[in-house]
C-alpha cells in the first residue's frame, strides 16, 4: 500500500512545528500499518475552509495518475473544514482509487464509521465558523497550536 501525507496549517500565527508534528504522527501511522509514504503535500498558512490550497490541488491532480492508494492526514480537519469540499474531494479521490485516512482518529469501515466521520466533519466546519467569530489565542502544546 502506498500513500502520501497531506499537512497544513491555516495562518501565519501558527508555527512551522505544527507541520513537523503532523508529519511525524502520520509517518508513525504509516510505519505501524506497513504503508509506504511516497510524498508530502504541505500547505502553509492556508485555511481549509476553501479548496484554494496549491498543494492540496496538486495532490488531487496527482491522484488521477494512480501513483498512490491513500492520503494520510493528522486529523480530518487538515483535509477540509467544509463538508461540501470534503465530500466532493473524497468522492473524486475514491474515483481515482484513493482513500483518505486520519492518523489520529480511529474511524471504522462499517456503518459506525459513516456517522463518526460525518460528525467530525461537521464539527470541523462548526469550529471554523465559531473561531471566526471570536478573538484568537494560541496555546502551544507538544508542537501543536491549540486555539482558546
């Protein structure tokens, strides 16, 4: 099984280390599951509220070449914070034989996985909408920036 890792952070207020942390955890997930990582696609200071992310678009285009079977993300909200974009691009990837997998969120293949993934995607969209209405304060813990 071959995969690529997609990592991103959304603003200049976040630190480069958040990318390193995402890649570290995604790589560990791949190694644990016998998956060969071929490439990293990284968007720095791009929000996932839209699909206007250069490396994300490159990854989607490259999936059509059938070079990899899986996209590994640290969490699903790295892939998209918009339910429409998430569904749209996951469907396109699926058509190209590629599956999106979270390295840190355990989502089963069965019916329970469908509802859990929907809840996680809905929460990611809610989080972005709610965050835009509040002042931002970043607290860093274990190389990740958490907004409070």
